[in-house]
């Protein structure tokens, strides 16, 4: 058997397949042993159970429904309905005889039947397509003589339909009517609405209802049939496509009665709805005060969270006449929306918590705006409650996963940082120990060189003059030892940086002019030996600086040392201090050295970095001076700035808080 056949056979051996299957078997076991995942799954099961077994789903859908209504674009079509409002102001303006006022349980007067009869007779002489009179039962006293005249007007004008309210149930009982209505029973329709027992929200209205044992059309269907001969009421219910009350043209009944000729052209070819838009009790026959407010939001009919049934009927009539009742979306569309949107919101969490949160909020605002447009322009209502539940569950799962990964990443970074810190500490202690040993060795070598120089005899040249060669060699050795000593001193300062963050920086009032003169005295020999001119310019408003004298000394000493070291013999160094802003003081050191290229302006502040250009920098250094300057400046709450054209001269500026 060839080697290839052996490898192929071994790759398909039972042991290999068992191993692969074992990995797949162990995968779910890993997650089943995760207590966090088990807790999440149990919580999800409880949430889903409560969501679909309580009224929360319906209430949430109603919440989104109301938001879509508020956000929907303005309509471009003219409503078919014109509303004559019966409000409290009209009753006060029109009613002169307080004895004829009938009041409900909350002492709110009803419009006298005579005034309603007058308004109906005016409307009967207009070219309105249909007229709906919506009256609570308490507004029609059985002994009111004016009611007979009102029914006679309706008897001879088949455009007029009287609306009465009945029980708030699926089969309302409207048998109890004022006797005067018995002559026009076919023109009386109930305008009750279909609401669930929880009294949560009005969305669906019936085409027909029951009066005793006979089935009759409800007011919206009856009026639509009068206004449009092609309309036929269907069995069951229709979903209301709600429009805001302000979208319907309307007038108060007081204004209508005072100047009827002004409003007659506006009701031409319109369906006129006359009804109370202010709260009124409906009477003892009803279980709910539907004329108070039929809520489109909230859990009970109140003055603040609902809408009167006059506006509700105007909406329903306009829906039926214009054939724009709200159409429910297919279940498949709801399913696709739920899965797609939940997956999108879950995928956003791979970009991080902040981006995912903002993007999820934006996506929800966008989808509600799209639903509002679909509601207005296409009469399409897509449920959002299921999408919200799925999105919430997926988002929570993605958020928990992201947070766990971030915690693990932070823990790994912390552990890595601790390891690096420990390694750096070991390296630092090793360097300082090794540097101390080298310092002692360098000191011994220097001492031996000095002894050797003192004990040696000066050889003479051929002319009898002393030779300078040995002295030059000794001086080079001493200079090298001095540079090496400076380098080791810089290394010895590194461990102090580790503890500087933990130490409180003590700030004192520093007399800047005296402080700088003290530092400059250390450079007198070098300045004189190289004929370097030094200019000190201290402004009066910076004469005293509150800072740490130890750190300030280290920074200025390094900056001045670099200016002396890299500046040419016979050159000039300028030290200035000035107030750069109300809260900051700047101290600059300017030299005439070779300059620093722009591309290296950041690197020179790195630890141990030196510019590798012997033509530009002949002086030796440790590569730690500017690193320490920047480090100390930042701990003082300041910074180091560099200005150089890269050709000649550099200015290092220390900026510290005043």
C-alpha cells in the first residue's frame, strides 16, 4: 500500500470520525453548563409567556399605533366629511332660557332640541350628500315637543340619519328609543363602537349591530349607504384608519346658526356630521360613558387621553366613503419584518455597545417613520409588537454577549498589563543594579587613570619639549568616562518614574529668576570655555511660579544642557519666560544648533532615542534627557513644545500651569 493510500485511509478512520462527532456533541454541552445562558433562556420563556397571554402585546401595539398616527405625513386628499361641533361655548351663546337647560350628572347642559331642529332644517336646505345627527339619549326627553318637529324633518328628507348610542358590547340593545323616533325607525342607527372588555383602545368598528332581535346597520355604514349608492355594508368589522380631528373642516353650531349662508357652500357635496365634541354622559342605558371620550390611547375614556365619538364617527364615515379602511398586513410580511429587523439589530452589536445602541434607536425611529408613511399613503398597518419583542430579546442576548467579551478582553488586557509591568519592573531593577555596578567600576577606572597620569613621567620629544600625546589619550579617557557616567545617571532615574505617579506632587512658590540663575551657575565653566553667550529674559508677570521645584529643575537643567551640548562654540542661548495665557506660563530655551528635522520632532522624546547623524550631532548623550523632560512636564500638568526649521537652531518651550 502506498503512502498516499495510507494517509487517505487514516484520514477516514473511525477514530477520526468519532473525534469530530465528539466535538459536535460537546459543543451544546458546553453551553448547557453555562448558568448565565440557562438563566437567560428561562427569563426569555417567562417574557414570551407573559407577552402573549396578557394584554401587554395589545397595549404595546396600540402604543406604536398612536406614534404612527402622530408621525404620519399630512394627507393630500380632501375629507368627505364636514363637522358641526356642539361645544360648551356654543350652548352658552345660544341658550337664553336657563329653565330649558337639561344637565347631566356632572351638570353640563345639553343643546335644546329646538336649536338642533333649527340647524337640521337649515342643513336640509343645503346640497349636502348626507346628514348625521349624533345625540346622546339624555338629549332627547320623551316629552319634548320639539322632538316631533325634528323627526318630521327627517321623515321627509332621507339624507338625515339619527345616531343613538347603546350598550358597549358586541350585540348592543337599542330597543329603548324616544317614542317620536318610531315613525322613522329606519333612519335611526347606533353609532356604538366595538371595544374589548379591557376597555383598552378603539380600533375596530362593526358594520352592523342588533336592535332587539333584528340586525341593523351602524351609523357609519348607514351614512355611507345614503351618500354612495354603490356602497354595501358587509358583515363583521372594519379597521379604522384614523386621521387627526384638525384634518376635518368644521364649524361650531353657534357660528353655523348665526351665519348659515356663509357655510352653505362649504357643506355642498359633503357628509355633515353634527355632534357633541365636548364631554357628555350618554345615559343610564350604557355601561361606559362613550360620549365622554372614546379613547384612542390609554386604558379608560377620560378627558385627556381620548377623542369624542363625533370625531370617531367622522373618521369612520370618511373611511367607508373613500374606501380607505385600514388593511392588515399579511402574516408573512410581519414575520419577514420581525426576523430581518431583529437580525439587523443583533448584528449591530459587533461594532460595540455605543454604536449598537445609537444605531438601534435610529433604526427604530426609521421603521416607525416608514410605517407612518405606509399607514397614510397605502392604508397598510404592519404590526410592530412582535418585532419589538424579537428585537428586544435578540438585542439583550447580543448585548450580554458583547459585554461578556468586553469584560474578558479587559481582564486579558489587565493581566497582560500586569505581566508587562512586572517584566518592566524586573528590567528596571536589573538595569539600575547593573548601572550602579558599572558606575563603581567606572569610578575605579577613572581613579586608576588619574593615579597613572600623576605617577607617569612626561616623555620628551626630540626637541626636548614635552609630548602631548599621553595627555590627549588621558583626556579622551576622562571624557569617555564622564559621558558613560552621565548615561548611567540617566538609567538610575528610570525607577523613580514608576513611583512618580503614586506620589503626590508638592508645589511651592518658585522665584523663577533666582531659580534659573542657580541652575545656570552649574554651566559657567562650559559657557566660558566655549565662549557661548547667554541671554536671560524673565517677564515680571512670571517672576513667581507655583510648581514642583524638583521637577522644574530636572526639566530646565536638561533643556539648558542640550542647548550647551549641541550649540556651536561662540554661539548664543536665549532663555525667556512669559505668560502664554491667563492660566499658563511658558519658559523657552533657544539655541543655535543644527536644528531638528520635522519628521523627528516626535521621536526625539522617546526613551533612549538619539538622532543617528554624526554630521549633525557630534556630541554624545544618553537619549533620556528629552524623554524625562516630557514625562516630568506632563506630571506637572504641562507639555513640551518644539520649534525648529530643521536647518539651524531649535526652541524647546516648557508650558506649565501658572
